[in-house]
C-alpha cells in the first residue's frame, strides 16, 4: 500500500510545472487578491530614470523633452536640471494622480495652454530657473504652491491666477517685473494666499491689489522709494513685511495702521533719514530692522508710547547699527518697551 502511494506522489511531482520564484510585485498583487497582471498594464520606468513608490526621478539626464511612458500612478515627478525647452499638450496626459511636479532649472520658454489640464490633483508646481515670460495658463485648481522665480516674467495678466483659490504660497522673485506689468486685479483669484515673494525684481512701489489673506510679503531687493499711507491698505492679516535693500526714503505716517497685526518690519539697507512713524502706537510690532540707513536722530518716543502703562508687545529685536546717529547720544529710556538690553543692536560689534 505504501509503495502505491509513493509512486502516485512521484508521478504527480514529475508532471507539475517547474518552480518559478515570484517577484515582489506579484506578492503585492496576491495580497490584493490578484495573482496576474497583464503586460500592457505593467508600469514602465522611462529610460535613465529611477522609479520607486510612485516617485519618478528624471533629474540631471540632459533631457530635451518630457519622457514618455511615465507610470500612470506617479505622484511626484522630478525633471529638474535638464534641457527641456517646451511643455507640450500631451506631456502629462495620463498623470491624473500627480501631486508634485518639479521642472526647476530647465530652458522652458513655452507651456501649452492645455498642458496642465489633466493634473487635477497637482498641489505643488516648481517652475523656477527657466525662460518663461508669463504665468502659464489654465493651471489646476487643486494647486497649493507655485514657485516660478528666476524666469523672464514681465507681465502678470488680470486672469493669471483665476481659479487658484487654494494656493497659499507664491514665489515670483528674481523676475524683471515692474509695477506697470501687473494688471489691476491680477492677484484677485488667490483667495487663500498667505505668502508671496516678489524680491529682486524692478518694482518701484508696493504692488496694489494684493490679497487680504497675506501674512507674509517679501519685496526685498527692489527699487521702492516710499511706503505711502495706502500702500498696505486692506492687508489686515499681515504679520511680516520685508522691504530690505530698496531705496526707501520715507514711510508715511499712518501707513502701518493698515497692518494692525504686523509683528516684523524689515526696512534695513535703505535710505531712511528717520525712524518710521507709528511704531510707538503699534501694538504688536516686536521686530524692527533699521540698520544700514541714513537715520541721524532717534527720539525717546520713536519706539515706545508716552503712556508707560499702555498695553503693547515688548520688542524682541531693534537694529540701528550703521546709521549716522551717534548711538551714545540715544537716551536709554528710548527702549523702555524692549524685552531686555540684548534686543537692541546699536554698535557694529567690532
């Protein structure tokens, strides 16, 4: 009886197919209830790229066009540091799950109006360091972060940011943008924008029509000469204002009243001849950078109000070094509403 059973087992083993080791993808499919995947649906990684966990990295390959056969389930596509000159209509047609697209440091001069239409889940778009002359059209409404600095943008049209109500960060610095190149209402579509950088451009004044939702504005390295009384009108949520390295001579009285919750004011490296008016009555300002200006005098009431018991946040940083005012002549009572002596920078620390 034992002999008959052993022979039957041997015959069954001989007729069975040779053992084949399953790869990792097949184990994953078995866990999901499927042991077979058609070859047509198998994800293919573009030549030279690296694909792993829905991340496709094709940077630093000298590519002149967007590669084909990018896996449909890709969520992050990295194409930075290549030589791509144009974004065509169908370059991203199958990437409906893409969340982040990195195109930094290419030679992109044109973007087809329908190129980004399929990317309905895109949240981050990085187009910095290219040759774009205008904001690409028809960007996905799901976009939350747009970085497009160091291009050749000279014009921002009225409808440039239409339907981009979810964008909270906009980086547009280092473009040759002038105030005349910004259409009225250009930023009106950015309903939730909290951060904007327009540094190192060719602006001569704070742009009008900036969204009231902004908490940070960076305009450093421009050619702004004056902060007018209405320059900050409507920016009641502003917390940080960067105006360093401009040509500002005056800050009009009442201009800071339009930003009642402002905490940081950076106007260093300008041409101010006196401390900006309104600091003493502003309740929330805690950091004021005024170094490298032309300030010749500092009054005892420039920073702190005359009412000693008035409720005001204490200063944590005031910089006045590299101004022609003799710092030894400034009365100590001038900084009576500062946290401590370490918060005041008067000398050059040599």
